[in-house]
C-alpha cells in the first residue's frame, strides 16, 4: 500500500469516502476547516453531496435528514460549533440515526482561541445535549488513526444507530504524517429503516417523539441497553510499555504522544513508567484501568483541560490507586520537561504497592 | 337512498389515498385527527394528500413534520415520514432531497417554527433554490404551546406573552415571510393563500398542488403560505375564526403570488452519476499507482533529526518543513510535520516542527531542535535558546550574518549519534 504524507484533517475525509460516506454538511471553523475543504473537493467527485450550511445548527439537522434518507454522512467542527450542534446530536441519538462528527478541538470557553485544547471532553463524551443519550467517542493520536478510527466510526455509527464523534485536537488535525488507506472503497447497503422515497420504505418513520411516558421510558431503556452492549464490546485502550510499570501516564490525543516520549526517556533513566491511552473515551476503557491498578502504584493523568477525563479515570479506579493530575489549558501543551519532572518525583516516592491508598491529587 | 349502489353515484371528493385508512400511530381515537374543530391543518392536510394522489407520487413522497400542532402529521400521511427539530424542517428537507433526488420532499411548518426559530433555515433553503416544497401554515400565534406571540401575530393582537396586545415598539411588526422570500433570486413559486371562505379554499388547493408539481417537474423551491384559522387559541367559534382570517388577517397579509416562474423556469439538472467503486481510490489519490519508490529504504543506522523552521507567514516556512518531511518519507524514514497555526492575518509569524527518524516517532513536538531554520530575526531570538549547545542554527537574518562571519550558516555542529553518518561532521561547518 502507498504511504502518503497527509494532514490528519485530510485523512479523515479520504477515509470517510472510502468507508462509503456520501454526504458532508458543515460550517467552517479553525482548526477543522481543512476537513470541510477536503470534503468540498472530493465528495462531488464520488457522487456525494457537499454543502456548506448557514450554521452548525443547520448542518447537524442536514445530517439528520441525510441519515434519515439512509446515507452515510458526516460533519466536522470545533468547540463553539459542536456546542451549536448539540440540539441535532440529541435528536439523532433519540431518533437512532447514525452519523460521524469530527471535533477538532480548540481553546475555550466562549471564543477562547484557536490553539489546541481538550476542553470539549465533557460536551462530547458526557453528551452536551438534552436527554438520556450517549455518543460513542473515538480519540485518534496520529494521522493514521485519523483514517482508521474514522472508518471504525462509520461502522459503529451504523451498528449502534447512534452518532459517533471522532475527538481530536488541533495538533492531530493539522499535523502531517505518513498514512495508508485500505485498497478498496466500500458501499454500504441502504438501511431497512431509512426513509428513501421508495415504495418499500414508504411505511418508515424517523422521529424522536414519544408522547406517552411509558413509551418514552421504554425507548430510553432500549437506548441504555444499546449503550451497555457498546460498553462490553467497544472499549479500547492502548497500553504502551506498561509491563512492570509502577507509574502509568494517562492521556489521549496529542498528549499521549508527549507521554510516550516522556516514558521513553524515563525508561532510559531506569524509571518504571508506562502509558495507558484511552482510544475510546465513551465507552471508557474502565477494565484496562482496573487491571492495571492491580500492579501499578500511581496513575498520572495529563490533559489539556482542567481535568475533564480525570473524572472518568477516578471513576474507573474507584479509589484503588492514587491519581495525580497535570493540566495545561488555553492552548498550551504540557511540556516534556514538566511531565518528566513529575514522573521523576513520583518514582522517588516509596509508596507501598498493591494496597489501597487515599487518593491524592496533585496540581503542577 | 339506502338502496343506492356505488354505480349510481360518482365519488367526487373521497378520502385521498395518501392518507392512512386508520391512524394507527395515534394512541386513541384512530378514526379522527388530533386537530381541534375548525382548525386549518385538517383542510391543508387534505389539499396536500389530494395533490399527492393527483400527481401519483405517494411512493416517492417524504413528508417532514415540524414541531408545533402539526408535529403529528405523520399520523395521517401514508408516505415516508421524517419528524424534525423545531424550525429545522428546511435543513432536514434539503439533505433528504439531495440524498434521494428522486424523492418528493415536502416540509410542513407553522409560523413559530418557520418564521421565528427556523428563520435562518427557511431563508437559506429558499436562497439555495432547493428543489423542495414548503407548506407554511400561518395562524398568527403559537398554538401548541398555548397561545404565545408569534412573528406573524398582528399588531394589537393579544397573546399570553403580549397580554396587552402586540406592540410595534416591543415586539416589532408582523413578519411578511412570503414577501421577504420573494426578494431572493432562486425561488420559483411563492404564493399566499387563505382559508377564509370556500372560494379561498379552492384557490389554496390549486396553489398547494402547483407547489408540489413544481418539484415533480424539477423546477426548484416552492412555498405556499396559508392563512389558517385557530379557533381554540383565538377564542372564537370556527365560523368566527374563518371570518377573522378573511376580514382581519388578510389586511396585514395580502393574498397573492409574490413569485411565479412556474411557466418559464428550467428543470434542474440531474446530479452527475457516481463513479464506479473501484475508481474511488484513484479519485482520492490514495491508489497504489503513482506511488513513489522509497529511494533509501535499505539504509540503516540511527536517525533522529528534530528540526524547527520559523519565520514570517508567506516565506515558505511551512512548505520548507513539508519538503523536508516528504524527503524523509521517500528516504524510508518515519516523519512528522506539525505546523503552528494562527489566524489569517497580516504580520503573522509561522513555524513548524519536523521530525525524521528510523524508529516510530513518539511526540511530533520539537522542543529542543537539532536544527533551527530561522527565516527572520524575531524567530531567531524566539527559538535560539531552545537549541541545545551542540545544535545548529541556520538563519537568513541579516543581523546575525553581520555578527557571525557573514555566512548564512552561523553554527553547524552535528550530533553524530542522531544524524545519518553522511551528515555527521566533527566540527563547525559552513554552508
């Protein structure tokens, strides 16, 4: 296969089209605009639809329409745009419509800035819209994963009939690395539930309204059952040099790349350090955390946010191990040096292994 | 009468086939609609169903239900049904139509839905000339939520949120949607009709059919605004409400066609056919053909080169980094290129991180570059401290050239353990 140098944002679009995506409705925003631009270039060439909508609100409701009509469809945005899309994401989860949303995060709150941050975790992973729903969330940390996880996102969206978010930061979207794509394009079949303007699909209805409380409760329980299956089957995490590790660094996206560099250096110094990288943020890879907790002394969460994933790590560990936290925000990146310094400090501490401890949270 | 057979009577106005025989999606009273006595929705529904029958498009039709009293339009229409979010029917309809161009997509909206929360979506769908049909039922009030002021509420008209009547000073003037949309180039057909009396109803039926037929003919965007009675919220009898449409509403909202290019509008071109599936890799430029041979794939030896390129925007800073990365890729190395990006503005500075390595690259961030390429003086000052003592500078800044030997390269010393052997030197060199 051909290795090509490509931006993460472009890799998403090419992977999406190879996965059968034939609709893109979006609104420009830095640092996600290259996705929209690449979609504008390629989708019309493959018989797909590209439309720059009047707003993110309109764009996500166009996804609702395209998905209802049975087409694999996606959009891309960043922080403020994702906030505007929450209405449609809730409707799509309620109406059980599949779609893929790329969130190339930037600094917030408000207009914030356009530098990379990870402050969208809560609004994406916890569901920023109303009602009892979840989105499945994948977190690539390389350009190759931008391609691979986008393909996976379309499959998961169809399998669970639910929106799936590819959550990447501005760095992963903007950087170029070699990437390989599968040789052949796929063409998914029209789903049976789609409203396609045909005799066979005439009796179909796409809706999220259940006026009777009993019916809505049954619907919400059915969504819950779906999410439960996803939790059992789809949680993924990468363990990097965790054999024998006493200190495990936890991060996703660009942070995970920095953590690998830090861990490599720490290992060279003889420190027992590994990296646990959640690949799915929902479902959260709770089991991997619990397994590692049996032999690891301390976890160090590093985030470009004020501690949003940190909450899920604490929930997963449930107090079994102490959790340290290092945070940079505003578009600043945790430096190699500051992480390494924390790792050295923790490695010096002689904490007893395999005994529950009181959780200690440090801010650096 | 009781002995009459079907053969003796011709059914002039039967139940349209586009309606379900029994409204099974409704929880109870499945033989009747949920609309109040005297409500205009029932009449408009029947017009639409008849148009679908007459045009023979039942299998192709997709109805987009709004939020409002007609949220349950899908109880009644035996067509494909999609129920959308408040005000978003034109956005939903846009994508349904573009995804299934053979379908006939009809958006059905009330005045709160279309003229208030959905004002952006209707304006832009109309402006794009989407080949869809919008039925806009204007009863000058939010009915389903209990009678709040709408953009189309008349001046002086009382509502639960304008208890003393709508005032121009506080709520502005009634919004004339049809006139507004008729200022746009793209729409093919925009007409306002009323349900004020039988003559008006007949005219309305004609307009609804035309708006759907335009789409069947592929002409483009059509909208029919229907002035429609709401006896319950208006607190009138059905007959009084009908009179009110004709005698009061019509004064603010005059009937008529505001755009009619039905006769001369050309049919829109069909979307181009999709390419064969096996051609898609080539179209995307990811097929094997044209793959560049890796020219130095056999080379061994440790390589871990970290480069930072910095300068003004427009100097080719990012391009230089990209060329480096591309060269590394062709030499069989692992590479990464990471730009610092900023808003598009004058005097912006620019820099990028490039790594070339034999082993997989962990962090693409270059904190301590082996080589700094500084294309201007501010970049040199900003980044020179980040270059380790044994690192190299490569600068075009004039001041530095003056300071150091007048050469473009002021210092060049390799870390031989990191660099390809062919690049390694023992001491400072000049380029």
